[in-house]
């Protein structure tokens, strides 16, 4: 009799347990913590943040480009090359939305504890707009202009040209008119300030009030 009663009670308890609905692309925090620079607690905080962002406009549990631009760049106006480029790099599946696992893995690069090598590679891909494996002058110019646009700064064409030319004079060591990954790595080692926007201190103290991701850039010359 006792055994039957216990089984019945267990079955009844199981039926009462609410089923938790997870966001698309949800992954176990322990797994994500093991694969990124975040702790389990940080991943759990990011999940709460992700849910807030993903239901802020299009309520489907996914982060769309407009939501991403508004939350991380504090604007939802027309396309900006820099904002769109960052979104595309977060969208690892290339399906036009950012799922939770993608969100955590991509943000991990900006964690203060992420390696310089990881940040260097991400920054290189950010500037390699055509995906050729090289950064060319025109690509760097386009990104400098996009960064200035995000930061509401205005420089003359001459000043922008000087920034691009100076960068290439330092980085393009073989003089072929483009920067390869090894040249970029050497450039970053000599100019660590070029990665200063790749570390976001608040990722170690995450709250649901996500600060602006705008690169308040003081463009290096």
C-alpha cells in the first residue's frame, strides 16, 4: 500500500511541475561557461538580459538587427556599416537573427578575461569587410567613417585619409597595400590601444540594464 501511495504522489507531483519555456538557441549555462570567458552566474544573468532584449520589439525570443542596434548602439535608425558588421559577426548561423548561444559566445570576446589573441582575431574579421583574409585601405576607410558616424564625430576627408595612411604605414610591413593577419597581430602588439574597445568591463558585473555598446571612439592617428 505504501509503495503505491508513494508512486502516485510522485506522479502527481511530476504533473504539477511547470514546464519552463526556453528562448531559441538556449544552451546550458554550465556548458557555455566552460566554452567562454563567462562564469555560470554571468551566463545566467546574460540569459535574463537576452530575454529582455529579444522580447523588446519582435516578441519571438530572438534578437533581430533592429533590436540589436537599439540595445547595443542606442539607435534604431537606418543601416550603419559598423553596427551591421558587428551584428553579422554575432549571427554565427547566418540566419538573420541572434540566438542565445550565439549571443553569449560572441560577447565572450569582449570579456575582460578573454585573451588578447581572441580579441585580435575578432577585430581583424571586423575590418575584413569582404572576407578576403586581408584588410585593404578602402575597407579600413569605410570602417573609420562608420565608427565616426556611430560616435557622432566629424573629421575632414584629409584627417580620415591621414588616419588610414598612418595605420597602413605602420601595419603593412611588406608594402603590398593590404594588411594580413600576421601584420595585424604585430600592429596590435605595438599599438595596444587599437583593442581598447574590445574589452567591456561591465561584462563582469552584468545587470539587465545593458549599457550602450557604442564605441565612443577616439580614433587613433
